[in-house]
C-alpha cells in the first residue's frame, strides 16, 4: 500500500483567489501529464467549487495530491472548515462532478470536504520521486497572473472549445449524411430484393396452382378412361357370351344339320367371339385394377400349393417336346399375400413364356432377397429388344413381328400383371436379350 503523495496546498480567502486556484489547477494538471482539455476541466471544476464554497462565507483549504502507483490519479481536496455547512452543496456541484472522474462531498463532520479525482492518461510520464520534486519546484516558482490574464486564457480556451464543438458538429453532420446515404442504398437494395422475392413467389405459386390443376385434370382423365373401359367391356360381355352360346347351339348335334361351309363359318364366328370375350375380360380386369377397385385378400399363402396348382394347370399348354416346363420347389414356404392375385400374375408370366419359347426351357422359381422375395419366370425364348422392354408394359403393346409359338394375345396381360404387382405392394421387371430369352421378376415384400 502506498499513500497518495501531496503536491501543493493553497488557501482560498477572497474572490481573487478563485482565479489563482484556477491557474494553479491548470498548472498542476499540465505538470502531472493531463491533456489540454483535461487541464481546462480541472481548472473549471476547481474555480466552480471554490466559488460555491467561498460564497458560503468561509475560507477553504485546497490540497493537490497524486497517486503515482496502480492507476495513477490526480486528487484535489477542498476543505471548508466552518460549521453550519453549505445548504444544497451536492446539488449545486452536480454539474461540476461531470468534469472529473469521481467527486465526493462529505459534510458529515464539522466542516465540508469536496474530493475530486481524475485518472492520469496512460502515456503520462511516470511520477517518480525525482519528477515529483521537479513538479513541486516548478509550482513553487509559479507566479499567479492577474484576473485579466486569466480572462484571456479562458477566452482562448473557450474559442478552442467552440472550434472543437463546431468541428465535431460538422463531423457529425457529415457522418449523418453518409449514414443517410447508406440507409437509402440499403433500403433500395432491400426493396429490390423483396420485389424480386415477391415476383419469384408469385411465379412459384402460379406454377403450383397450374400443377395442381393439371394433376386434377390428369386424375379426372384417367378415371374417365377407366370408367369408360369398365362400362364398355361390361356392356359387351353379355352379347359376346350370347354369340358364343348361340354358335354352340347351332353346331349342337340336336340342331338341324348344317352344311360343311355353314359349320365352318359358325365355328369362325364362335372363335372370334371367344377372342373378343378374352379381350373384354382383360379390359375389365385392367379397368378394375386401375380404378383401385381390387382389394387384396391378405392371408398366409402356401407357395408349395400355389406352385403345384400352376404346374398342373399350365402343363397342358406346354405341349412342345422341345420346351422343358419346370416349376421348382419353392425356396420360400409361405408368404403373406393374396393367393388369387399372386397366382394370376405368375400364370400370365408363365403363359407368355410358353407362348414365346420355341425350344429350351420355361422355369418358375422363388427366392428370398433381403427383405423381399423374388418370383422368377425365366425362358429361353425369342427375347425382347432392350428399347422395347418398358413398352411391353403399356396397354395393347405387342413387340412387332413377335409371333407367339402358340396361342394369341391381347397386349393386356403385362400391364395387368404390373398393376397387380403394385397392388400386392411390389413390382415387376424384365431382363431380356433377343434370341436368348427373357426373365421376368416379380418382387414382393415380406410382411408379417
Ligand atoms: P400378350 O402376351 O397378350 O400379347 P402381354 O401384355 O402379356 O400381351 O405382352 C405384351 C408383349 O410383350 C407380347 O405381345 C410380346 O411381344 C412381349 N412379350 C411378353 N412376354 C414375353 C416373353 N416371355 N418373351 C418374349 N416376348 C414377350
């Protein structure tokens, strides 16, 4: 701990001394390293406090000390010794307090003490004991000027302060103008950006509205198509069935004997009607599947039984000795699915394979693959060119020039099979090489 070191003392007795204390204050402030503005602040604070205290009618002791260590400060104590105090002193000195860092007014005891502290700037010369002695010596040599001299100094300081204020005001005005300019720029940019954003938003909203409208139209068109197909095929079924029945009646042995030519023609009519019925039934199935009117009947399907049934029903179609028809033992025993729909897809694929295979083999198998099972129908038939491998899933599409080895087709089997695969929660794909064969894979999920 080090005590503050006293630097100078003086006593205020008469009004003239206020000038003296003012000058002394400035000198001390300069000597300890305070800047010119701070010197004026200290001088003004001292003359104000002195004026107030002297006005209260008593002599005042002024002591200048410095605290050279830690945070170096200049401290001034002005003690007013008479009893009775100064009314509203703290209030009167409120403005003066702003000129220093701290100001305390103590009027508890016999007299009143005002203590002011101002921090010294960082760059101020160190207040070593030698420096302190030098300061004391120079202050002792100080000859106080006349009130007129002090007035001149004050005027100079006032002019300097006014100049500074004006310069600061000009600076402020310039800064404000710049700020305003920047603000205008920022606002313009903001408006431009928000306009662009709004424009883009409007575009996106319009695009979405159009998309919505288009998808509603698309859905309506697809529903209309399915409805039309369902109605037409339904209406056609009855007359076509009637034609087949009538044809059978005409060729029945109990009917009148027809000539050979008549028999041939009636047979032709029956065959055509039968083809038409197949087509109508296919259309009706597809329309139902597309309209979402097929609800799977979920159950644990015994694949061994399904495979056995397919083996039995399709064996009669595999009439060519050059084609080996193989239905493997299922590697997956059961699967949660719809037995009828599953059998229908596999039957379609196997029928196609038998239709388009002249020699070699047609094979059905099933295998587990990850979370799924895959039913594979592989043949060694004519194959399908790569660019048509997706088209064969379109309604009525048949590969040009692909004549079935046996039977006929409507071009509805594969689109229907793919729909059913979707309804069962899976998918249907093909791998094929012309002249080598085709492999159709029905992949279905395993659900418990
Ligand atoms: P369909 O067999 O009644 O003509 P599909 O929709 O079942 O109708 O098949 C469409 C077309 O795909 C067939 O006409 C045929 O050209 C081709 N296709 C289907 N399966 C095979 C296959 N296993 N091998 C070669 N071509 C096939």
